[in-house]
């Protein structure tokens, strides 16, 4: 402990030794350490306590879902584990009031700010529930202190920053203010604490999106910010005093400090939302005392300046005001701040000034209202919170791109995929159109069919290609697999939605049961994004089912012709009708033109295939582009950047696609014209027409086979990829439901504790013996309120009832009437002379069973004087008129008496006394 004689002790408010109360996250304020003088009783804030949280598991799960590279996943997961260890080091143990402990807290806060743009912390994405206790709520006998659990990184940041400010205030209060290093460190930490609390005040409501606990509410942290700023200003006042600066400057510094303390005092006075701790512990009185003390110091130093200016009346007026102020502090707040030294100093100066003025100067002492106001000089300001706060901060996730960049890259990839798919679809559509036109014209089979009884070479090539791809068996197997893949995806999706439905039903039931007490986000609102995503997957599956039906229908239409293509050449030749060969057309100019045009068209198709491969192979990482834009502008205009880059990268390819389609249109037009001339020259008969029709069907069947296989393989790939997506969706649903279950259990536990703390009944009825007077006599009035009977557990046996009192003779009764309780003894003796009345009915002395279940001897706190007969009550003190001699037993007043010996003349054995606990 540091301090001058008579200064306040360096004890924590809770009476616990240093670290446990001061840094372990307890609630309330730690009593400030006293140093140098009474004025240095500084207020320091207690830390909040956090519940343990495993950050590594949910972060690693998100990393594994979002980053495909195994190496990147491993690196980021190691960073997540390091972050979890950092949190445990910063929040999971008591912190010393030292710079190194504050550095750990600051590094954790910086890391939270770093990961905020890189991980989507929310209830329905990366769901991590952070639970913190109120720093100023001590709780009660039946439940813990107030706490709040939120799945919000902003809430975690706010609470960590609160602890940074609180620990800074504790470190500042520990400084040795007898040297410059201690003064500078205290001023720096108080200004940082003020800035931290001010930052919370400005951001807490937007960070939480709900009502915070009292300790981090805007009113509370705003008041704390003012207190810290006032204490920083006081430190500068102490330094100026220590450096013996000019009294005019010191007076302005002190007056500014008084002004800050006054503002903080007003906040406590007029804000009814502040913690009750502010009012019932030392915060409120310390602020009031500090306000008066700093005003007194300002007046004292201004009086010295007045004396230097030979304004002796003003000197006395200011010293009188200062004396009144410290007198107020000494009378009202002496319990919190010792101002004896300051009082003595001001009184000595006042006495000397009055003496000199009375004998020498005779200057008029002005009224207080006529004194000029003292100026103010502020040397402090709240330190703004600018990340990074720690000088040793290193971003654990430096290589991970921010979430905004990830989202921009994702949208860019979607734009890129749309552009590539659109270009490829245009080329494939053009190719299918060309194949359809050639098949309708029976080209090139018509100009290859020279003999009329053999299979044209183009048909043989098509047949060979179909057989190499597995033929009709391949198509059958692919079609057979589709329903199984579809059913698997439907089951995953249905199970995910079922989990959401069950949790939502449970939440609705509990909300109906607890009504407004059930304070958490309703499940139907929280699950809206997930349900929207699930509905989107349902629509995708429905469209996929429709596409599957169209493929199957198309396959059934061309199945027989495709099967024919799969047969050997001999069977295929036998299935094609024979016709007279058009030998006269061989070598004709029209045939040569058709062959040339068909060769050019084949080249166009090959170029198109290569162009498609080139489009698929183009790859450009936009991460650097978006990172640069984010660093320069603080935001990303994704659409403008993506459109510009896509045009630069794919502009030449899209131009080639359009040129290829335009070239094909010209070729098909020329082929159709040449085929018309070929048809006019060719001999036409029924056999040749039939043969040509079969060849056309075979060409069409080949094209359909190629397209069907491509569609079915694409469908299989689609369902497999959708399975992975739906499994991630199911994991997302499972994670949020697990988090909601944990939150639900915590909330139920808190509600049970809250219900246990509530009174079980609005009022307690008094027992009969306290409300009904005995047989017309007035009950004795106790000086203290009579407590309610204790609730006795049935396991302890009750003492047996006392026997009825003995019949006392009239002489004894008359002699005992002189005793103080004679009025109560008379009814007990009356039955002896009353004919026809039974003794038990007339007796007003209650039995032991009717009495209160606690001792009724004098001195017991809940003692209630009861009307008892003198001869019956063996426990009365000082009864000298008893019909028997009391035992000489000496007892301490307020202690239960010893059981007396058996009374003579008792008709029944006396029952033992049971002292009930």
C-alpha cells in the first residue's frame, strides 16, 4: 500500500486480496489505492467475467467448407487454434494489474477486429455464443449474477474492450504518483480507459442490436468515460503541483478537473439507468467529494495569485470558499476520502490572511458571487480506439482474404460461369443445328452412298463411336442411377428441414409457456435465410426432375434407332434397304461442291470444340484486384470491377464464338442450295427414298445418343455436387440447432434461478397466538417486530405437549397477584372456584404445541411476551412471590434457561424442554 498517514487503505472493495477481485472479472468497483495525499483516491473498474468458449471448432469447420486447398485449410485451422488459446489467456484466468496483462487483452481485441471481416459470425452461419456476466451485478443467494449470451462477435468485442478500459483504470490506480513516470503512465491509462468506454458508448447498440446489460449500456460507459477523463485531468493537476508551476495554471487545471467530476456526478444523479452500485457504494460519494476538493484546490491556488496581486480581500473570500468546501467533504465524505492535510493547509492560510488583513490591509472581503470565475485548462482527451491497439499485434489470419473479398470473388465467379456457359451453350446449339440440318439432308451419307447396298462410311463411323461409348447399355445405366441420386438428395434436404421444424416447435412452446420472459430471437425469424435456402434447393430438385423426365422421353423415342447403330456392320447393312446406286452423279461438280462445303463445316466444328476448351481453361484470380480496391476505397464495387475484367479476359473469345456462328450460317445456306441441285439431278424412286430415310434416322440417332449421354453425365455430376452442397446445408442446420439448444438450456437455467429468487407468496399470515388475545386480556406488546414462525422440516420430532397447569390455592393466587404477571395468573386460578366449569376449558395458558416453534424466553430476538400463570411458568425471572422457591440458577441474560427441578405438588411429571433450532 502506498499512502500518506491517514489515507485510505489499499484494499479492494470486496475485501479480497488484489488479483482475485481486482482482475478476476468480479463485479463492481475496486476501492482505489491512496497515494501521496487524500485527493488521489482513484476509482478503478472491475473486469467482466466471460464463460469459456471453443473458437477453434466452428472456425475450422467454416474454413474446411470455404477453402478447398488442404494446405490453406491446415494453415488457417492452426491460426484458429492459436486464437482460441489467446482468448483463454486473455479471459480465462485472473489478470495481474500490469502492462503485460493489458497487452494480452489488446492483442485479443485486435485479433477480433481482424477476423470480423473474414468470418460471417451470426446465429445462422458461424454460430459462436459468447456469454458474459454483468460487472456490477453481484447476484443473489439463489442465483448467479446477471449475464447475457449472444452469438455476436460485436458483443465479444464490446466486452473485451470494456475489460481493456477496466484493466487500464486498475493499472493507472496502481501507479506511484510520486515520480514523473508514474504520473505519465496514470494519465495515459486513464485517457485510454476513457476512450475505450466512449467507443463502447458510441457503438454498443449497433454492435448488439438488442438491449445490453447495465454495465455496457450507453449511460453507464458514458459515465465511466467522464470519470476516467476527470481522473486523468487530476493527474495533470498533481504533476503541475509537484513541478511547482504557476498558481494561475494550477488553479485552471484544478477547476477543469472539478468540472469533469461535476459532469460525472450529474450523470450519476440524473440517469436512473445506471447500476445501483454507483449509488450505494463509494462511486457516487467519491465523485461528490472530488468535485468539492478540486474546487477547493482551484480556489486555494487562485487565492495565492490574488495575494500576489495584492487583492487581499479576494484572497480571504476564496480561502473561505475553499474552507467551506473541504469542511463539507470532511463532514459528509470522511469515510471515503481523508482531507485533513488539505483542511489544515487551507485553514492556516485563511487565518494568516485574516490576521494580516485585520491588522494591516483592511481590504473588503467580496461576496462569493462577486468573485471572478476561475479559468479552465484541459490537458486531457479520450484516446480514440484505432486498431491495432497492441504494439505487438500480428494478424493470425493475414493470408485469409476478408469476407467482403470472398463474397466479391464468389459473385465474380458466378458472372464468369454465366458468361462461359452462355458462350458454350451458343456453340453447342449451333453445332446441334448443323447436325440436324445435315441429318435432314442425309449428308454426308447421300454423296457417300455410291453402291446402294453397303453402309456409308459416315454411318459406320457413327456406329463405331456409339459402340465405343458403351452403346445403349451406358444410357440405360445412367438413367437407372438418376432416381437413386435424386432420392438421396431429397432425403438429406428433408432431414435438414425436419431438424429446423422440431427446434422451431420447441421454441414456440417455450415462448408460449414463458411469454415475455423468453427473451431470444424467435426461431421462425432466425431460420428465414435457411428456409429460403431450403426452398431454393426444393425448386432446383423439382426442375431437375422435370429435366430427367424430358431426357427419358427423348431416349424412348430414339432407343430403337440407337440400338440399331450398336449392331455389327453386317446386321446394320441388312437393316438398311438397298437401292440403285447413283453412279452417274459421281465426279459431278455439284457433289464436289457439297463435299467441299461439308469439309469446311467439319473444320468449323473442330475449331468450336477447341474454342470451348479454351473458354473452360481460362483462369484469373480476382482476389488481388478486390483486395486492392478494398484497401484504396474502403469498399468494393464488385459489378464495375467484374464487368471490366470479364470483358478484358473473355472479350476475344466471345468475338470468336460469334464469328463461328456467323460462318456456320453462311455454310448451311450454301449446303442447302447445293443439296437442292443434287436432289434434282439424282434419280428418285421408292427404294432410294426408303433407304435415304433410314440413313437420316441413323444420323439423327447418333446425334441424340451423343446429346443424351452428355445430358445424363451432366445430370449425374449435378446430383453428386448437389449432395455435397446439401450436406453442408445439413451441417449448417445441425450447427445452429446445437447452438440454439445450448442457448435454450442456458436460458432455462437462468429462468429457473430467476423464479427461485422470486417470493413464493405475497404475504405471510400471522399465527393465531400472535393475533388472538387470551381470554379477554390484552396481549403484551413487544418492542421489536415479531418474526414469522420458522418452517420446520418434518424429520425432527416435536416435543410432547405440556400437561395442564396445577390448581393453585386462593391464598397463593392472591399473593401472586402482586407479581407483574398477576393479570395473567388470575384466569388460571378462576376455575378452582367456578362450579360446573372444567379446568382445561378455563385455562388461558397455551400448551407447548400451540406456542411458537422457537424459544420464548426473554432475551431471544423474536421473544413475544405471552400471558402465562405465575404458578405454571417455571422460567420467569425475579418472581419472588412464587408459591415455591426458585432454583438458584444463574444465567446470562438472553440465553435459554436450564430446565428446573421437578416442581413439588405437580400431578404429572414435568415435560423436558426442547430447544428448537
